[in-house]
C-alpha cells in the first residue's frame, strides 16, 4: 500500500431502496474509513456513463470526474463509455471542514 490508493464500487440492486440516500451514506462511511483509518491518499471509481444517479451521488460525496474510457461497457447490444472519478485526501478533508 505504498501509493495509498484504492478503488471503490457499490451497487444497490433493489429498486425500492433507490432514492433513500443509502448510496451516499455507504459511500461516506467507506470514505471515512479510507481516509481517516487507512490514511489513503486517493480513492477512485468507474461508473457507466448513462448511470446518472450514482454519478450525482459520487459528486455529492466529493468525487470529481477525471475522464472517461470510451466504449468500455457492452450492455444490451450497445457500447457505453465509462466515467472515471476520483477523490483525494485533501479534497475529502476540505469537504468535511465546509460542513
């Protein structure tokens, strides 16, 4: 762990639980552990571009869009881009101080 980074993924597969804030709560818990306990420098993730709900969730939790990988997912007979997002320790710390 010399470079102090990790990748993150989450999924909520029950439609009746969407919109309850569970994704944001889970993401914040993981980020707290990642930065406060593990002392990571960076957490990154990838999300399929058409999946707007988690993109908004991740942005609300402080992640920034860093780029994309074109046509990285083949879903239902079509290619879709992957959005690459990241959050640095300094951004996480400044987000906490603004609350």
